[in-house]
């Protein structure tokens, strides 16, 4: 049985959402049998060996951006109260935590 690659990534718990799966696939970070696949809709065997090239430290790219800013400006968040009012994947909040 074949399934979409983005769906398999979510079902196997490698990513939290299909949107994140699609982003990683388009970046060439999803490997099927050790070979990068760049099409989220690619139909692959359900028992295929699927992996990610490198793990993301946060659920979204916003976390990477915030982390870079915190390091650049040497900001310590310990004891800080903050609120994320965005409507995205949650990378900002993930980084803050």
C-alpha cells in the first residue's frame, strides 16, 4: 500500500503537522530509502525506510529566528514573562520555553 510522503512523516511522529512535513520535504530533508525526496505528494510504500536529514530544534522556523536574535543580542529569558500572539506553527513559543 502506498501513501503520501507528507502523511507518512506525520503518522510516524517525525513531524507534528503536514505543513511542517511539506516544508522539510521541499528543503530536501526527507529521505526515502536514504535518497532525498522533494515532492510532498510523492506516493511511497507504507513500509519504506523514511528519515529526516537533520532534526529541527523547534516546531517552526520562528524559533530559529528568535534563537538567533537572543544569541546575537545576548538576551536571557530566565524569569521573563512573554506572550506569543502570532497565529503560526509555534516556533516562537517553543523557543521561549
